[in-house]
């Protein structure tokens, strides 16, 4: 009985710093500057529909590529000897520990018109290619920043797959392709859905990557939200409406990929 | 097998990394060595005539270049040159002054200059907390949303009048800023602050064009070159509606301060045309992108253009023939400032001749400070970037004024349309929201039902 | 065939992950400011970095905020986890789901929503954005990680242990500190470490809640990437990279050593 009281400070904290702020976002989204109820902020979101769809499109592409690249990497790591698994995982994790601003900045220096990649091609008298300030660069930035989030959950389910199951399948005449589709993929469903969520959510809401690599014409929903609060067009009400829309998208993705607890009520 | 694997990875990594380092390709990099003699050679002969610079009214106590050691004036603060202002009156009160200025807009943490903030700290015992912003609108957002923690901000003209109107900045006590007498009368009581109660001019300048001589194919004469297909995908443009529309309106021959919807719409469609040629929409990043030669041509502020040319001799400037925007940036004190007296002391310090001179020399912007102007040699006085000639200023330049909220909102809307394709139906987003929420509920309910079934 | 393909892809991903970092490191030793042309070896950017007061203050702020917020978050979170563990399943599930919100919510929304809250504070009281708001925000997004790393340990723990201790004459407080705490200590520690790293690395939430006066390292890095980018930033990333590498290698070495020791003991016990 007594131990339950220990959770009280946290519950109070949770109410003040998690629930009330989200309530404020909803409140701001449906009010005008003078505090009157309005739908106009949500309707005004319409001007930014293109940005919204672009954000979703980019992050879907990034998530799919992360998944395609992540599957073989995670599988390879999970089949290594135990000690080596640790080392390989570390190799995948280390870049994640460097601040994403620095990593994205590094890509800027690589992709620029007179950046290192174009110089490399210049040695063979090719290019210069247009590598930065386009949608491809933004997607690349997302993949680069979030691919470890895909590999890790995939690895953690794949490492539990019993080697004997795979061997049994091989003995029964399964081809490599069939092993992948009939055994490994079904057994790592949980990891795949976690991976999709952990890549998609930060991608769809990112706001610096697009600014650094997208050249100002590939703004994503995150950039627009930021500019309503601290940037060029101050309007926290519209910004809140956008945040609300973003939140709904995330919720939808979460429930699509089955991560939320089942008894969960929608916020 | 595994060993090969490691070796291959290492090799690829090394190859790619060092291909970037190997040798000089035909594009030279920007060297940091700034040579002063470049300045005099690189002036493009545009519409500027070199004469016609009227003398400023001389202030009461000015320093002539004979009195000071010009070699050390930038590197060491000479206390004997300070005015007799009591800088120690707020000592030991443990005050921290929060200053918010444009990026790279003061001689702070530079090798060849004394650090203005550190000297102020040493002199007064007041700690300076120095922060930067990139656009006027960003500063406005920060003041509106941050609760106004700043003691000093340095916005531009039209933003100052907007802030005055909204009560974001307060009146100054000019008896605490005796060095205000150095300010050229031409910059006192301008339209944005008619009675000159709120602001002390810090720098001024014009927006001009910076370009890379090796990368442009034609002679650059004005804004029209930002719409020239010869510069396709090498153009940078301001990522801010006010500045971008200012350029487009001048290019079309309209006033930058127009509130005429037709003219604004025309400007918007011109900007839309330009979009295909533009490499990126940026603000402060222009400095790095042009300096690093990843883009060829961009609009930028005259002082910074001078700095860029000093650092990279491949760059040159052009004063647009169509005319341009003249801006004045002035120090103001937000209404919420906690240390008004200290802030006024700081403004006064900024207008000490030696401090203003160091800032001016570092920034290369034009100065409203007569004491600094009298220290200039002829080379600077005839440099159209640093001292644009009066007839150009009078005939071709315009200062932004604060537009009505309606026009600002309309400009923002047009700007969104330029950068974002607009959709037709106004109910798409609400419908999308409702469907998403419904779908979420449905999925969750279905899952919990399924779970219950599983239990039984 | 499958193996070759997956090896190539793995090699590609690793190259992809490390090229930018390698480039950053190589160019931190560049003599000139150029970001694409290596003109000679020099350590000048490191020297400049250590004289850059803005960076040093930001580093100091970052560490202070990380330490204070993860410590407070650990205390609140540990207490909460123990309390939650004893609750009825329905209450427990509800609380755990709300706890999940800061983890799954996009960072930008957590940042913006907290900003709106703190702004309301500033309007109705003398509250100011700064260190305090940053610490509050960091505690908020750190607590869930701590709770989620302790709950599994509590579940694994044998509930009879506490009762046994009490039967043997421990007071409930003694039982708590002598039995429960040591049992869940690994979870607490790993949660604490996780909180510190999240706190140090956080940019988005800090960006919205730092107000105007305090900067953390990521915010300083962000302002450095805008105008006049200096290779100091490369020097900084190199140092961060080496520190992280060293920490991880040491950690790995220790766990490898433990693993080997366990295996030896196991073999010894068998023979």
C-alpha cells in the first residue's frame, strides 16, 4: 500500500509536464490570438498541405530504404559469433553518438558543388553533379541519421532466431530467398514494425536536416512548425495546429504498426 | 574472407577521403589570407561615381588619425581614448547583460581585434552574454515567445518601428548615452523612429550582389542577373519574404514598400519564375556558400560582401543598377530588459570611437559614427561598398518601412505559394485529420477486441 | 549468393556511416579553412577551439544540465517505477502508456508543447526561460527511459525477497534499501547513463526551451553551422568522436573480460 505513494511525485510531474503541455497545443490549435475558439488554424494548414505530403513522402522513402538496407545488415550481424556481434553493433552505434547536427553538416561538405564527392568525380573528368539542395539530399540525410534505429531493433529480434530452424529449412531444400521470406521475415515482424516506427517518426518531424541539405525549397513540416515559433513567421496558433496534425499522423502510424499497448486510450 | 572484407572497407574509405585532399583541382579554394591591397583592385565599375561624398558634421571631441597609433588601435583597447564616462558605476553588482545581435556582427572572439565584450566586462564588471540571430523576423519571434530576456537587441529599421508599435522596446535615457552625439545627424530621427527616442544607430549599408568572377559567364550589372538563365542553378536567394520581395519589386521598378496587391502579385510571379534558377534559399549561409565557391551569385549585405571579397579574391561585387535596399541597424532595449542602465552603458561603450572603429573595421559595414568616419583614409571613403556615394543613396535606395499587418500577411501568403504548391479544397486537412483519428480508434479497438478473444 | 549480397550491403552501410565522420576528422587537421581541399597539416583549429569561450561555456552548461537532470530524473523515475509496479494492472497500464508519450512523440512536439507551458509560466509568474526550463524539460524526457529500464528488473525480482527480509527482522525501510535497491541497481544505472547521453545529445527540445540566455553545446553547434563556418566545428566533432570511441571500447573490453571470466568459472565448475 505504502509503496504506491512513491509514484505520486512522478504522476504529478507527468500531469504538469506531459499532459498539460499537450493540452496547451490542442488549446492553441483551436484558438485565435485573442483566445476565441476557431477552426481557422486547421483550415489554414491547407496552405501547407504540400509540405505535409512531402514530409510523409520523404520519410516513407527513407523508411523503406532503411528497411531494405537494414535487413541484411541486421541479419549478418545476428549470425556472427557472439563476441563479434558486440563489435559490429558498436560499429553501427558509434556514429549515432555524434550529434546529428555535426553528422548532417559533414554531409554538406561532402555533397556540395565543390565538395569532396564532386572532386572525386572530377578526377575522372566527370560532373560536377547536383548532389545537394534537392529532395534526394534530404532523404539521404534522413537515412544516414536514422538507419541505426532500424538496424538495432531488427538485430535484437533476429538474434533470437534459432540457427537450427534455418538449418532445418536448408536441409528440407529451402533456397536462400525462401529462407528470408518464409522464416526470417515472419520471425522478425516485431523488429520490423519497431524499426519502421523509430525511423519514420523522427524523419517525418525533422527540421534541421531539410534546412541544411534541402536548400530552402524542400522545407518539411518540422521546418514550418519551427518557423511559427522561433523563426520567420511568428504564429504559435498555426504552429500548434501543425503540431496537432503531425501528432495525429504519428498516432496513425503507431496504430498501423501495432506498437501501442492495446488498452491504450488515444491522447 | 573476413580479413578481405575489412581491407576492402578501409580501402574504399581511404580512397574516397583522400581523393578530396589530393592536389588542387582547377577551382581554387578560398584562402584565409586577407590581403588589403585586393580591396582597391576589385571594385567593379558599375554605376558608382567615386566623388560626391559630403563631409559629415564634425563632432565636438573627435580623434584624428594623427593622435592614435593606428597599428594597435584594433588589437588593444587604449583606455586614454575613452570618453570620461563612469563605466565603473555598476561594478560588483553581479549584473549579466544579454545581448542579441546579428550573426558575426561585432568584433567578438577574433584574432586581430580586441574582444569588444571582454573589454566591456573588464571595464565595467558587467558580464556580457552574447547571442545571435539571422533575420529580423527571427528576433521578433524570440522577443515574442522567449519572454524578453534580452537587454539589448540590434534590429533593422522596419522591425524597429514594428517593435515600437507593439511596445516591445522601450525609450532610452540619452543622458546615459553621451556618445550619441557622435551619431551623424543624417541618421537621427529617421522614419522608423521619428523622434529618435528608442534607438541608437549601429551600422548601415545597402544590399548588393556578390558573385564569383570565375563562375559567372556574363558581366553582372544588377538584379536582372539573378533572373538570367546563364547563372542557372548557381543563384542563391534570400529565404525571407521581406528581403526576397524587396529585390523582386526593385527589379520590376516598383517601390519596396508597396502595399499594392497587384504589384506584390507581379513580384510573386517573378519570384516564381526565378525559382527554377535558384540553387537554394538561404540567409546567413550565403556567406559560407559563396565564400566556399559552391554558388556563384547572391544578394547580400555590403559590409559582409567586403569581408567575403577580402577573404576570397575570386569574388567581386556589383551595386545593382536598378537600385536597392538601404538598411540601418540600431541598438534598442526591449521593454522586458532587466538592466536598462547597464544596457545604456553598453550602447555608450559601443559608440566609443575606438570600439566603434574596431567594430567597423571588422564588419566593413558603413558607419553612422562621425568619429569613426573621420579616421577613415581615402581608400575607404571612396569604396562604394563601405561608403556608398550620396547620389546613388538618394536616387536609387529605399529604406524598408513597417508595412500594415494585412500586407505582411499577404506577402507571407504569396511567399508560401512560391515555395509551396497550394491545394484547392479547404477541407482536405480537416478531413484528413478526422479520417486519421477514426482509423486510429478503429485499429485500437479492433486490436483490444482481438486480445479479449484470444484470452477466452 | 545470399551471403555475398548481404556482405556487400553491410560493407556499403558501414562505409556510408563512416565516410562523413572520417571527412570531418581529416579536415579538422587542415591548415586552411577550405572544406574540400587539404592544404597541409595543422592543429590550429584545436587551439582555437580551446580558446572559444562560447563553446566552452556551452559545454559546461550541457554537462551541468545533463548531470542535474539525469540525477533528478533517476530519483523520481526509480521511485515511480517501484510505485507503479505495485499498482493494479489497469492503472499501471494507463500510467505506462502516458509515460510512453515523451518517447514516441516527435521531439519537435515535445519541445513545442513544453515551450507553450513555460511561456504560460512566464506570463503568470516570474518564471524565465534558461537553465531551469532546460533542466525541467530534460527531466521530462529522461524519466520515461529510466522507468522503462527499471520496470523489467522489478518484474524479474522475486517478491518474496522483501518479505523474507522483513521476516528476518528488517523494517520496511531497511528491506527497501537492503533488498529492493540492490536488486534493481543495474537497471537504475543503465537508465541513468542513458538519460545522460540523451540529455547531452538533445538538440530539438533544448532549442525550443533554452530561451534567450543559455546555450547548450548542440545549440552552439547549430549556430556555428550558419554563418562563417569554421573548421573548429570539425575539431570539436573529432574530439567528441574520440571520447565516445574510448568510452565504448573500454566498456566493451570490460564486458568481454567479464564474459571470459564467467566462461572460465563455468568451465572450472564443470571439471
